[in-house]
C-alpha cells in the first residue's frame, strides 16, 4: 500500500523509544532457539501435523487381565458402542467437513482510533470436495458471527459480511496434458515466507494483522486457471475477469498512517477506495532441473492494495505490470530460494507523481533448515529499490514524509515441535533497519485430539516513525486466543 511505505525524518525522542521497543522484540524472539524452547511459536503457517499414534505400542495383556478379549481368542461379547463412538460415526457420516472456531483478540495498548477488542467471532466452515467422472470439485464457505460481521452488508469481493466464500470451483482435463479450473479459488506462487514478490493474487491483510489463522492471509479470487504440463516446461495462466484487490487496511478495524492527513487515522475516518472492474492476467512458466525448481512470472493488472490517491483522498489502484523469476532447491543442508521482481508502475513511469506508486525492483534471498530434530529455522533478506527516486523526491509536497530509496527487511522464523508434535511453538520477526521498525508474530498451538486444537498468539509492532510499514501499526499490537473443533 502506497501509504504504508513512506518514511519521514525521525524525532530523536521517538527514535530512542522505538529502538528500545524494536530491541525488546528482537530479544523476545531470541530465546526460542534454546532447547527446549518455551515461548509461543508459529508464525505464519502451521507445521504439517503427523498422524497421531493409535495406541501405546506395548504388548497386549492376557485375557482376564485387562487385555482385548477378541485378541486373546475368547468368545467374550464385543463391547457395546458408547456415546463417543456414536458421535464419531455421526461425524464420519456428515456430507461435509470443516470446523467450528471461536477466536478472541485484544490490543495490548490504547488506540484512540480503534476499539480495544480486535477479534470477537465464531466461524463455521463447511467444505465438500470430490470427483464425478473426469470432473473434480470443491466448495468451502465460512459462516461468521461476531464483532462487526452481522452489521455489514455482504460483499464477497471485499471480504465483508456474514459469509466468506473461500472456494467454489470445478476442474476438468480436456486433454491429457491440460487442466482447466474455473470458479472461486485460492492460488499461491513464489518462494517467499510471508514476503510476496511475484505472487500477485489477493491477500487478506486485515486477517493477517488481526490474528486470524494464517490460512486466511490468502484471499480467494474468481477466475479461470489453465495449466499445461510437458517434459520440458510447465505453463500456468490465471485470468481474473474482474480485478480482485487485496482486503487492505482501510481503518475500520486497524488504524494506519494516512499521508494526505499527515497522521494515524482509523474507524472515524475510514479510507474510501475506487475499485476498477477490468481484468487481470497472471502467467508462470516453471520446470525442475535436478533438485531445483526454476520459474518465470508475469502479471498484467493493477496494484493489489491502493497504490495511489486522488487529491480528495480516494484510494486508487493504478495499472501495474510485474515481471520476475525465482529458483528454489537444496543447499547447505537445507532449502534455499532466490526471487526477483520488477514492478512497472504504468501510470507513473517517470516517477513524478507523488500520489502514485513509483516503479520498484524487489529482491529476496532465503534459507530454511532443521537445526536439531524438531527445531527448524528460516531466514530471509529482502530489498526493495524505489526507481526514479530523484523525480519522486522533487515532486513531494512540503511536509509529506519520503520513502527510502532502499528498504531492507530481514526475517527470522523458529519453529519447535514437542509432545509427539502435538505442541508447536514458534515465532517470526520482521526487522527493517532502513525504516527502523519491526513486527513480531508469536504462536503456540496444541492439538489435543483429532478434533480439538487450541492456539495462543500475539502480533507485536514497534517503530520510530508513524509512517513506516510496521511502525504505523504500533498501537494495533494485540494478543489472541482460539479454540477450534474440526469435523
């Protein structure tokens, strides 16, 4: 978002205070590397859950001493099914799958622009997938009750209201080497860990910053995906007939820095946006050579979050083209990745319009590996270069904070699995030395049974300046808890 990337000259007192908060976030993440770690974990995705053991694995007792009568070869009658068994049978017979989840969140400090409560909702997901002849399908929808959702009119495009239709697609194979998928779907490209360069599919930044499950960071879009597979290259095209923006921060639930107002704004002054209806196209060509996967990307559409503004403050989505490449493969005992993207801002090619995003070059390097059994670490280095920087600086109105020509972000993720992998602890910190701000995500998740899961987490922000990407969200720091029953 264009207003999330500006960076003013700091005030000494605020810089000192913010540096202390950033240091505190860095120190909070460090103990996670100790074994066994005790801080909450999981920042981003959940580790894949392993199959739960079906029993103790010990020898059975002889009949008459508490062992299984049938196993002992006796004629004892089978145990009558209890209420728990009947409930399991009922769940197995349901025509849909999904979960029921309750989630609560609260700010850790006062924000005069927003409510102290960040999350207060109950979510029911119903999903069904299957095959019929040569056609496969999936339907998934979330029914939401809680803070704000019943009072908003239903808008599937913006992700507002009491229903969030996540998936509704069908896939056919007209040719042996071609897959065709049409409907509402979720797509993911690129190699970054919560840093996106060539993934130009919509994101739900509100859910991510409020503390919903990380699966909700990816928002759905309506379109057609055509995949062609061959021995030398694979091609994929996603066509979205009507532009699908990010579910961006607009002040209704999360306060943010508005450069036109020159201050933090929130629910009393929400951002209005003019969302266009023209199509967008994303392209990917990829193949595997040896153990590494190489990919080329292209995108023709618009900035996914507001990338410009009218003089009256109405947010705009200027035209954008993105071209990039990535590689991912094993290296130094782990998995490494590199990615590059050129953001060609078509409505400000010369960089002279301060109300429209300049073109950018983005670079990413990353590496993940297991440090010791059940403890994994991932690091990333990200660089964002603002092109036509001199034209940009010369065009800025007096008093408007300026972005840095080079914005750097470094990330560290630590994840620890305990209690036969039922307990996952992890944390991920994003630190920008150029912007002097940081963002720390913590998550502890416990899978009590095949059906019950409990989460505790925190999203903590710190920064020297109100106008930087993470610094503007400092008063949106929050803690949250969730309880999910899957069926």
